[in-house]
């Protein structure tokens, strides 16, 4: 049974990751979509678990075997149902309603499998001790699968075959759980074969739903998501998770984004481009005859596809000796490049996740300043508007300006559909006739940019109007530990589909500290009167589940901020957390008989959660140890959270095991949505950890 | 008894917390808890009463029937006690100075500037709208400024520009357009309009008395496209175009080619034939490149080959002036004489590089080149 829990846990993790990636790609989603779908996964699995516990059949082990034998079909069916998340109009964003409805339908088979499997395993294993062991086994299975996916499968095997593989593993285990008759031995085999036969068809259906009527030239899973290249005529369009990255034949856009920043510097000899190069920016930058260009593209798969499908000028540029394409975290590159560059151009889409937000933070701008040679200049290109900036965009721009201004002595801006900020320690001459002179001196004959364009673009009227609009927008500096701009980027995106939700979100985003403290006080006020023992146990599990999810995110972002975005390390960090949960679950068996075991477990969560901000502040002083220390704290946090569930089951009784598992997932679901989307960007990592610790302390007090 | 005590304790706790929060909030709540400020209200035109404080708007084909305190589809006209009011008169939220070629107007005062203004609101809901942040917003949701007609004209004069009503949909702020155009005419300033064309004839004729040029977005040439992607209708747009042509005001058309949606050869050919037969071969037609925006952010832009093909179809159907837009460097930016084929207005992007015209005639062969050249 523990093997079954291990395998089911692993298959469940694989299914979760694959379905999240596929729904993101179909719904062309972002961090909000990610949080929403993750929350739906947790809720649906929890509901399935609760129902499974309530309706557990007599021979639960045999039924578990039958369920697992159908896993290949269930998992593939979930994947097929993801096609419903794509809008029938090509390129159209899915509405929130469509996204939620289609995600629920798509996730149901896989979540039912995951939830029912755990519940029936619990029923079969029985006993108070069994629940903790099963929980630990599931966590170890999930951690192992996470490692395998992250290090081996992510950029090599397509989603359909990962689902077939996960289903096959479940089917193998099912043979040993079911009664040993011919049917129960053959059924899993038939299911595996059927899913293997159906897999290519499901893959084709997914692609056709995402790109109806298009000629798909390449489909490739990468570490960071699903990549696609679509061709129409001679044009090639590159997609990442369904989002359009860049196209060829887009010279106008590339010109506007690159030439103004480079013309602002008198002699751009050594240039760093962070993003925006493969759509023509690199080729345009070379027209200024620099000595060297470093181009950063985090995903090596994107670079590889560009070398095949990008326009000829870009492919030539990538092959030139003075161009170095770097697949590394841009922050680490900046930190290690003291006084190296004349111009650094950060050219990114509107931030909708912490990964992009950290390239627009105070700390990043400090790194960029140190990477500039004397007389050097930083340019930040960000989506704006030709006519009018709506409220979330205005606030995002104001935040960017508020983040740049304290770091650099001079900050200028040219607003437009692509707004360009420039920042330097010395005055930058942005007079149009100076730029026109440089245009001539550098013999630049461009399609769009000429004297008239420069004079119009740099009309004082535009900058004055822009600054006037920003003056009314509330601002908050964007920091690594408080990546505020990505919340604004999400709200901008939400504004397209649901303006009323976006405005409500913007209102909440403007709420300051006292409101959050008041809301927390209200929450505590509601929790304090809870007296019934079963309610206190449930509360402990819900809060532990929520804190577990919240602290995973806090530690992940802290690692990113202090060490860097290192793909493999981050995968290992997540696995470390889950392994810690497993270890905590096993270790909790030692103090199960203690009368205040639940209070102790919750106090442990509170203590470690309170330790996290302290540790993060201290490791900032010793960056060399940051990685190792954060790994250790992550494992400790996982262990503290993992200890709560088995203790809770011990207190409430084995009959409550499935229901408590459901509540555990419910708490995690709420945290997945609230913490990712709102709490971290608005409050910051350290206060979120503080709130988590305080909440755990209250619950520990109630549990005592 | 215990549960009642718990209940009262909970209520007391929550009440205290809420009171504390309210006092904190009264001091610390942001001054503008919700975005935007209240727009000024002015009398609207082009509507009629239906009785019982209900009115019917007659500005556009939607003919919204609006109850008291409600607004029409456009979101910028509201029924107040049985009187229809406009919430955007004199309150533009987008003010820019653009090259006239950006509108695009290629046969109207080339090389000059357009002092461009727009208010919130639109009577369509195009999924690929390039100015959705104002067209799909209400006046109280945007950052507007009060700029009465004479101030608009003064600003335009300061930039040596014409006044252009653009970005969102001028039809929904037609009162402001008409009043501003009247003031501009008195001051000797030209006015132009960039519109989707979904308006009723009577209001359009009123506006045309004071306008000098109009560019209409002919978004598609099927009812299906208009309904599916714009929540509008094609027929009223075609009627508006004919009204503008008949008025003598300079007219140019733009067709935004959305890949896979409205760029089929049959549709383009049908549209070009209609233009030639109903408007004449001299009406300039621009085939413009779609860029991902609003709710179609992930549809790739129009391939250059599509624009070239559309232009070839237009020229093949006998239209004299067919341009490709939003793609500098592509053939189709410059104006050629339909008689001798020489370039009479050379353009690169929005820049006019050379003009070879003499009093509106080709400098090489003397053929008349229709447009407003001075």
C-alpha cells in the first residue's frame, strides 16, 4: 500500500505539473492563471479525497488497484480535455469563466485519481500510524517525481508521453493490489496500450486547438514551458506557453526598441541586451557597429529554435564572433560584470511573474549600475501606450520610475507604445538634433526611424503629459523581496478580460499595512472562539497546508533573489521541501502519544516560519552561504509542516484521515492563490513569513 | 449556553476589529479609493424621448433604448431624468501630436502634424482594438482633462497642426467633435476624423459640414466578421462611407488585415470591387498590418506577404491608390501617379521624403492626383 501511495504521489505530481503547463499554454496564461489552476487542482483533489474517504468501499485496496489500472486512460483523458481551454478564435485570450470551467473539466479525471487513490489507500492501510506513513510515502513519491521531471523529463519528453508513463507506473502497481485474476492483470496492460495508441492523437488535438489552421513548424517542451514555432508565409512566430514571444518580419518594432536607447549614448561599444534580441533587436543593435554584444536569453531551447527559425539577419548575428549569446540568469551576469558595458538594454514584456519582476527591481538596477562603464547608461523598454495608459499600467510605470530614480542620478523617459526609460549617473543628452546627428554619423538608414520620427518621439509635450499622468498614480518601489510590479502586470492583463475584477484588484493593491493588519486581526478574532476539538484539528491542518504552500513560495523567491534563478537548484529546492515533509511526517510518530502533540506540531511550524525571515536577513550578509542555508531552512520548513497531518489524524482518528487531507489541500489552495497573486507582491516576502508564523502561533495556542 | 456565549464573544471581537479598521481606514485609506473622477455632464444631441423617462439614442445603428440613470452601449452617454447627456464633452483622455501619415491620411496635407484627441468610449467592441484601454473604458475610469473646443484649436495652432478626432470612436463624442470642428473652421484650422464608421446618417451629415477629411476603418467585409469580432454590423458602415463620399469631404479607407479572419482573397476582392463601384477608383485604400493587442494578444502579426497580396488585388481591381500600412520599407508606402506611375509623394514610414506635385497634379505628366494638398 505504501508503494501504491508512493507511485500515486509521483504520478499525481507529474500530472499536476503537466496539466498546469498545458492549461497555461492553451489559455495563454500567467501567474494568476497558474495560481488559479493550482488552487483548483488542490481543491478538486481534496474534494475527491473527502468523498473517497466517506464512500470508501469495503475492500478499498482492491478498488484502489482497479482505480490505478485505469490511470493511463484517466490521465490522458485529462490532457485531452485541456483542449477546451483554448478559445475558438485564434490568438484570443480565454475569459476567466472559460478558464475556470475548462480547467475544472480537464483536471477532474486526474484529481479524482489522485484524491481517491490517497483516500482508499488510507482506508486499506488503516490505523493512526498508517496515515502518517502513507502521507510520507506520497510526499517521497511526489518529491522523486518532481526531481525526475525537473532534471530529466522537462525538456526532453512531451506531455502526452509523461502522462502515459505516469499512468503506466500506476497500472503496474495495480496488478499487485487487485485480485489475481486474468481480468485485473490484463486490464492495466490494455489501458497502457490504449493510452500509448491514443497519445499521438491527443497531442495533435492539443496543437490543433492551440493553433487552429496554422502551420506548426516546431513544438518543443523546455525547462520553462512549452515552445512552438508557427509559420504563415515567410513569417515565423515564436510562442512560449501559448504566449507570443516574437515574430520575424517585425523590424519596425525592433527598430523602435533598440535604436533610441543606443542613439542616446555617444559611443555604445560594449552592449548588453537582456531580452528582445531574437525578434530583430540583435541585428538592429549591430548596425551601431559595437565591439561586442552580450545577449541574454534564459531558455537555451528558445535560442536553439531561433538559430533554426529566426530571420536571416538574426541567425547571422548569432553566429558573429562579437556576439555572445548567454543562457544564464541576467542578474548573475550583471553582478559579475563590473564596469563592463556602455549600454545595458533591458527589453522585457510587462512583468506577470516574479522571474521578470526581479529584472526590474531596485537590486537589479543597482547591479546594472555597477556593470556600467564610466559614462554608461541603462535603458529599460517596457510596454506602454500610444494614446492612454490605463490605471494598472500607469501605476506600473510609476513604480518603475520610482525604482529607477533612487539608484541613478539622471532618469529620462520617452513614452509610447514601447516606453523607454534611460538612466545614468551623468546627464544624457536626449535632444533630437543630437540623436539625428548620431544617426547620420553612424550611417544608419532605418525603415522607420529618421529625423521626423525622432523629433516627434521626443516632443517635450509627450514626456510632460506622461509625467503628469504618472503624478496621480500611487507608487511603490519594486524590490526583490516585494516584487510589486508583477501584481500590476497581472492586473493589466486581467483588465483586458474583466475590467471590474482588475479595478477591484487595483483597489486591494493600494491598501497599506494597517488594512492588512486589521484583516489579520479579524481573522484571528474569528479563529479564537473555535472550541470544538474536531474544529481545532481541522483548523490546524488547514493552516499548516496554507503555510506550507506560502513558505514554499517565500523560500523559492528568496533563493531566486539571493542566489539567482538557477533552474536545477530551484527544482532541487522544491524536492527538498517535499522530502522534508516526508521526513517530518515520519518523525512526528515519535511524539504522537504526547497529549499536546498537535500544539507542539503547530508551534514547530510557527517557530520555523518565524525563523525564516531572520535567516533570510542574515544570509544577505553572507551571500556565499545563502544557497546551503536556504536549502537547510527549506527542508526544516517542510519537516515542520509535514509533521502536522499525521498528528492531526492521530488526534481525530483514522476515520477523519481523508477529510483532513482534503482540508490540508484546501488550505494550500487558498495560499496558492492569495499569496502568489497578492500577498507577496503587496507585502513582501518577510512580512508574509511573519504573518504565517503569527497565524501558526495562534493555531498552536488554540490546539494546546 | 456555551455556544451563545461564544457567539456573542465572536460578534464582539469582530465588531471591535471592524471599528478599529474603520478608524484606521478613515485616516489611511488612499484619497482615491477607486480610480477616476466624476466627469462633467453636458446635453447630448441626436436622441428622442420615448416616454416615462425612457429615451432612444439616434447616434448610431445600435439605437440604444436607455432608462433613467442608465447608459447606452458606448458607456459615455447617460439618461438623467429623461434627458440624454454626454459625459465626455470637452474631456479628452488621450492627447497627442502625431504625423498625419500615422492616421493614416496620405492624400491630406502630407508632412504635417495632427493634434489628436480622443475621449473614452466606443460603440463597438473589437477584440483586436489597438486603443482598447480608452475605447472600452468609461469616462470615470480614465484620466481625462477638461479641454473645451477653443483650447483644442489653440493647441493645434501652437503645433501648426490640424485637429484630429481619433484613437477611440469619435462618433460617441460627436457633439464635442462638431463644436470643436466649428471653432477650428472659424480659426482657419483643418479638422479630420478617424472613425469606425458605425453611425447614423443624420449625425454624420451634421459633422461633415465642418470636417475636412475622414478616414474610415473598414474592419471587414462580412457581417460575420463584424458580429464575431466587433459586435457590430457591416451594412451601417458601408452606408456611412457612402454618405461621406457623397458629401465631398476627403475620404480614405483602412482595412486592418487580421490573419485568418478577414484577409481571404475573396473578401479582399469583394471589398475592392465595392469600393470601386460605389466610391470610385480614386478613394485611397490602406491595407494595414495587424499587431497583437487587447483580446488577441497572441495572434501573430499580419505577414508582409499578405499585405502585398492585398495591395495587388486592390490595384488589380482598378483602384488607383492602394497602400500597405504599419510596415515601413514595404512597397506601397509612396503615392504613385496612376497615369505615368512615377512616385509623386515619396514616404518612408511616417516621413515624407519628397513631394512631386504641382497644385495637386503630377509634376511629371500633369495628371490630377486627388487629395487635399495645401
